[in-house]
């Protein structure tokens, strides 16, 4: 495994992480939790989730960028 392989692996890991953090449909667990929240009387809209997700995903990209 060479240095180029680590860049590709890091890019894949970052992409997988951002999908789950940034949007409600980025990870199946998000969809399940949103369904449970709605069933229990606390619906969370797609845009509300994305607004908070962007707050988490933005710094994640900034922290990961130097490693890629």
C-alpha cells in the first residue's frame, strides 16, 4: 500500500462520512431516526436536518482536507 492508496481511502472515508452528516437521506440510520421522531410527535424536516448537518459537515471537510 503506497501513499496514493491512502489518499483514495481517505477520500472514500470522507465521502461516506459527509453523506451521513450532511443530509437526512445520506445514511439509512438517519431515515430510521427521522421516522421514529415523527412517530413520537417530533417531526424533523429534511431542510432542518440539512441545516444542522451542514454545521457538522463543514468543519469535517476543513479538518480532513489537509490529509487528502
